[in-house]
């Protein structure tokens, strides 16, 4: 709980509010707030003594002051106090918020409902509190028809319960915008620190004035400095008006996707110096004119006439593919690049050294008649970058450099396509850039859900082709159903990938037959109904497992219907221990037998097995023949039939297969838990001497564990550590040590060890 204590000193409140956006010196505080330096210094001294601000250096002049945690709490307490003084609950019907405090362009606003975003639309006339109405009203003369923009400062509204003075969750909007629903809303309000975007435009609303929400689709005009540039960078807020800053921007960003978005926003109108891979362009030839600037960097003392002479010789050497000291140096700075005589508006800087990058920028400054966009990824060259940023053609500089003289600074947020544009005066405007990033040249579309790597975007543009659709769908963090609806017919798989979890069932019903069934694994299959899940289970084993669990939990929901789906028949045949109802589903299962080995093993001793074995030739051979001596048939049965069904033949069949090279080679490749199969059989180590002639393989390791276990028993000594399981050899001993509960080794051998231990 925070105590409601209002800050009485106007100077102190204004300074605390300004410092909440970042630190500053006494001079900066004075200039920003229009307070005389002695008054600012005195106010800061009192705030420092009270613990509300801290100073970086104890006694140095020019020290920077910053807000302390106590100062932040005091600001919050002041806001809560103003909220309690000015708000009489409930708010006027339809009110968005109330003005709690204002000092020039700096605002403190209280919101009754969640504001639309960090860009806030504010009316130039207060609402009529007595006749405020809900959305079905025809309105009244007191409502404003002109609006201005304000920008939210800080991370967003801080919500308070007005009764308890404790922090609270944002209120949920009533499902029905009726007067009764409005009056019954929780007694919760949010406090927002904001700043008017256009400080030259006075805002007439006073403290205590209630205001309405910006009408949907209405965009107030931005200040002229943000709308009369020669190119739009993006939209203000999430979907506001286009922002075209007048002057250059310094983008301090490093993420590849953000750099690509920015460069793509300007590449058509500007001379661009950037890595071509960011634009998904193939490597392009470089203009030879760039080499004059490269030569000037290498030979800074040569006059222009000498540079021109060297350029002519170098140009001829390039054309004739001559190798000398200069062309080798050129190859080092421009590895593998092709050269052309024509000028260009795009310099592809991929693989260029810093010296090559500097030459490219010098060339752009010399020849370009358009604005210039530069992606600078090398070490800082202060003199060159300052020269570029001072040029009126500088539109965008992407660089980690901390200082430039550009009027706007652009920084990334945690969300792709969302930026903050810093305007002089520490004003931050949220910017959304249309995400039209091209598909990277080396990007491959995923072929299954396991290969899918999602991005962190929430919105994407329309797709131009199938690959573009897949790329954009994969860039979505959690889905976009509007985009998926729009592309469902032309690009069904991309539409499926872009579908939100809530709408996957409906989407799969419509387009599932057009998509490889493997993609069903992208969905939460537990939310599918029985019929859809059964259809999916025919092609997806994960869906079949969910179906089996569902039938075991409630058999009657399935058995009350006629079984016509082979997946349901499979689930029933695998769940005889759970289902106490006699249901003949064999004919249905045989139309499309699933999990054949498991079904036949579970039903091996039952009367129906004679019909079931028709699903597998090798099971049928085993069932109908008491004596099998053909090596090929034996190996086929070992591979396809669970060992529990032929365990009694294991010693005889091993002898047959070990007696030939073909048999030994085949046994070496069969992944079978031989220690668990033969430990109860009458077998001696001498019966397995031929395993020394087997090639290396998983089957060889398993049989060696058997042989070493037998030898240890015959020699009355503990077995050595096994290959397939450390305790495998102990299966052949009289006493078995207690195995661990879990294992990363062969599970069948581990289970056999537990059974032996419990005997």
C-alpha cells in the first residue's frame, strides 16, 4: 500500500517528474523546465537531502542527478493523492480518463480503462460530465471534434485500487457497454505520465477535466517536423499516421531483422550503402569509381592527379585479371567482388573490410543526389561518420556509435517491427514499421513441426508467393488469424502455421485434407473432438496415443457408436484390460492396421489372433508354423515381431543365424535386448563363440553382453560392465544388485533386472 501524499512544491514535483525520464545536470534541468539555475539548484539540493534524488559525484560541478527509489515512490504517492482528490466514483459514463496534473506539455493522466497504446489521442475540449453517454448515443454538442497527440512516458499505466490504495490489475472491459455495466466496473484507475507531442500547440484542458477516447480510425495530425520529411519511416503507435521525420535519424540497433526492416523502408528512395543480404539480394557488382576513394585512403598524401593515374592503371589490371601488390590488397578489402563502370544507387557492403566500407561511404557522399542510408557495422570512424551525419542528404545512419549530431535517434524494442523515435527534448514516439522483410537467401521452409522456428512478430504483410507466405507465417510469434483467413485458399500450409491455438480445430476441419498430416502435430490435439482426433490418428501416432488414453478413460463414449474408424479399432484392441465390453472390431482394424506389432502382441493368446495375424506375414508365419528353420524367415521375424512371442525359439534361432556370414551380418544390425531374451534359456558361452566373427554393430554389443555374462557365471566371478546396460551381465547371476529406478540404457534389460531383483 502506498500513502497518498501530495508534493506541495511545484519546482520539486516538476524536477522529479523530469528526472523520471533520465538523469540530468542542474543546467539541463534549468533549460528543460524553464527554471532559473539558482532555483533549480536549490530544489535539487532539498531533494537530495530528503533522499529523493542522488548525485553521481559528491562535489563536482556538472554532476548528474538521478531519481532514487524513494523519489519514484514519492512521485507515485503524489499521483495517487491527486487521483483520490479529483476522482468521484464512478467516472462519467464513457469517460476515458481525467487530467490529474499538467505543467506545460508534461501531463499526469488518470485512466478509467486501458489506453489504446503509448500514443495517446487527447481531445481539445473536455467531455460533458452530466450528459456523457455510451457508444450507442448520438452524442452532444459538448464533445470535441479536434484532437492532439500525447506520448506516454515510462512503461505504461500503473493501476491502483482506489479503496485500498494498493496496486491492482487493469480492469476488464465489460462485455456489454451498457450504463449498468459501466457503473458496476471495479474501482480501479491507472496513472499515466505523458507529454504533448506538439508543444507549440496549447492544450486547453485543465486539471480535473474528464475526456473521451479517441474515435476508432481517427488520426490527429502530427507536428510538422514529423510529417514533412521526404520518406515515411513507419506509423505512429500501432496503426496511427505515417511518420516522415524532417532530418536524419541515428538508429542504434543491432538485430538483423530490425536493420532489414529499416533499410527496406528507404531503399527505393535513397542511395543505400548496406549489406545486400539484409535485402535478400544476390551479390552485386561494385562501381569502379569507388576505387578512387579507396586509393585516397591508402595514399592520403597523394594529390588528385596521382590518384587518377593510379586509378586508371588499377582499372586496367582489374579488366585483365592481373596480379600484383595493389590488386592483392584490393582483393583483401573487397574479397571476390566484381567491378563495373556504371554508377549505382546501391553499394553492397557484404564481406567488405572497414577500409572498403569507408571508401563506399565516401563514394556515396560524392556522387549521390538522393538521401543516403548507411548501415555501418565496422569500428567507429568518428571523423567520417560526423561528416556524413552533418550532410543534409543523411537520411539514416545505422550504427552503434553513441554520439552524432542527427536530430532523431531510433532504438529497438523487444518486439520486432516496434521502435522508439527519440525527438529532441527526451520525447519518445513509438513507431511501427511494416514488416516486409524479404526471405533470406539461405532460408529453407520447414518440412515438419520439429523444423519450425518461430519469430517474435505479431503482424505481417500479405504474401507474394508460397515461399514468402511460409516465411511470414513462421515469423509470427503466436498466430494471426486474420492473415491466415486471407491466405487459407492459396497457401493452406502457411495459413495453418499462422493459425492461433484457439482456431486450429476449425481451420484443420476446413483445410486439413490439403496439408501433409505430419503438420497436425503443430496443434494441441487434446482439444480436437473424438471424430477429428480419430481421423488424425490414422496418420499421426501422437494423435493415436491421445485417442487411446481418451478411450481408456471413458470407453462408453466410443463403444456406444458403431466402430468404423480403424484408429478407434486399434485403440480398442490395445485397451482390452480397460474395456470390459465385447466389441468385434477386427474387420475394421484390418482395413488399415495400425501399430501392428503392439496389437498382435497384446492379443497373441486370444481366440481372435487367428484373424489378426493376417495383418502381418511374419506374425502369420510364426503363428502357423511350430518349426521354422529358414534363416531368412527367422531374421524377418526377429526384426518385425516382438521378442516376447518367439523367446522360446531364441537359442535355436541364434545357432542357425550365427552359422553363416549372412546371418552374423544381419544379427549385428538388429537392435534386440539379447540379455533380456535369453537369460532364462538353457545357454552356455560355448554356444556363442561365433559372435567374435560378427562385424561391429548394436546387435553385436548386445550378444557380447550375453557371452560375457555367461562366462562370468561359469567362472564364478562378477560380470564386467555391459555395453547395452551396465548391469546386463548380472541377469545370468543368482543374485542381482538393486538397479536404479530410471535409466538411460536399454529399457527392456532394465525391466528384466528389476524383475530378477524382486524374485
